[in-house]
C-alpha cells in the first residue's frame, strides 16, 4: 500500500498527493457505513486501481483537527484580517482566537491591507495581542509588504489560512507563491463583507516544502462544543490570573472576589478582551439552555 495526504475533497472524490503525484481515490465501502469524516489534511494509505486512480484503505490517526473550517493535521493557523475594507473588528479577532486555542494550534495573526490603513492604529492593535503572547504580522499583499516574513513561517509546516471574507487570504497566498492563481474578490460596498471566492478547502503544496490551505471565507464562529468552565483556558491572559480567584468554580462573571474582574478593572486585562470573554461566555450558556 502507498501513503499520501488528502489535498482536496470534491464530489465524493479524494485527491491524494504522494510525492509529486496526485491520485484520485474513492473510499472503501466500510468507511461509508461507519460515516467516518475524511477531510483535507488526513493522511491515508491507498492502493492503485488504475494509472491515476486508487481506493483508500486506511485513514491514519490525526495529530490535530480544526473543526471550522474542517481541516486535519494542521501545525498552525494563520488568522487573517484586513486592517480596512472591511475594517478590522477586535471582537471577531477574539472569536477566531478562541476557536484556534480550542483546537490547540499554534497561532499567527496576520493583519493585511496595512498600506491602506492608519499605521498607528494597526500598531496599537497588534501590540495588544503581542502583549498577550501572540505572534502578529502586518502585511500588504498587493504591495508585497511582509510577504517574505510570512512565507518563511510556512515552510515545512501545514498551515491553514482562516478569517472573514474580504481579508485577502487568497491574495496573500498568491503573493506567497506566484502561480497558485487563486480567485480573489472585492468587498461588497452594500453588505461591507468580502464575496466568497474559495468554494472548498484545498491543501496547496509550497515550492520550498510544506502546505497551505485556502478555506472558504466565513464571518462568524460557533462555540457549541465548548463548556463555559473551560472558556477561560482559551484566553491566555485570563487563564494566567484565574488561579487567584477565591472560588475555583469562578466563571469571572458575577462571582465575588474574582481576580479576573479585578485585573480587567486595573487594566492588566484589556477591557475589550474581557468584554469578548463575557459575550462568548453568555453565548455558550445560552446554547446549553437550548438543549
């Protein structure tokens, strides 16, 4: 049997890359009966049934999984936001960060379109997240700014680009590796969001080694699988302060003698970040009531 990685899934066919060769594969019937979710990034074994066709025999254990968008075996996620057009929304950045933290992935925040933005405002926002411990890059894909730095962080890793539509993910990837020719779209003036140009996730090989994934853009995140008690773990600065709370069951909402609330009041936790925590906490608790 041969080994490879799923680089694209489309119309019930799975395209497996092994070395420099791409093979179109079907799933064995037993996988369909088990309703196993095979996705881009999965490593598999397969046998050939024709010159460029095969059948998947085994799905190897996953190292990681990003649930939305669904991609397996990722090393890092590049959360991409536009500085302007559409304007960056820190609350949305926080929501994406929570999803990435929940998936236990290394995180890079990339702020694109900085050539069109107020650089002082971009620097201030970047500093907020750098202070927490996140790696933040600024770029201007169309001007070529920051591309070499971003490219150097992608080699020999599987990286997924995620973020709201209109952030310029496809434009960044085209700049990182000319020849990808990914379709890009303009931001709708009517709705203030980017038009969806990527219709399905695809794992794209980099010339110097590694893969990147361009994913369908989306502008919201869901937290249905999360527990309210664990949300603090996905805010590093809150997790660092939480052990000082009087009660170990503290959710940092209305409880007395809460170290997190005090840290937010003192400015040691940014007020916007604490507000994002409260909004997501409320959403999680409301979701649980619906069951």
